[in-house]
C-alpha cells in the first residue's frame, strides 16, 4: 500500500514536471508566433509601399516613353513633309 502511494506520488511529480515543460514550450511558441506575426505585418506594409512606388515609376516611365515616341514620330512626319516641299 505504501509502495502504491509512493509510486502514485512519483507519477504525479513526473506528470507535473512534463506539464511544466509543455506549458513552457507552448509559451515560447506563442511568443515566437507573435513576433513572426509582427514581422510579417511590417514586411507586408513595406511590400505594399514599395509596390506603390514601383507602380508609380512604371507609369511615369511609360508616359515618358510614349511622349518621346510621339515626339519622334511627329518630328519624322514633319521632316518628311518639309523634305517633300
């Protein structure tokens, strides 16, 4: 009977120790997940900001290319008209 109580007591101590390890591990994982969530949020904001800059620059460059293309085409047409005179 005493040995059964001792065995039960030792089993409870071992379970309590394992439970503390599990709680500690889960707490660390939650901390890691919270940090990861914050980092992901910051990265997503940075990506959105940089994407906006790239989009704006793309349209600016595209407009410049179209304007230069029309200018060159217009000058070419003007040159041909003057040449034909």
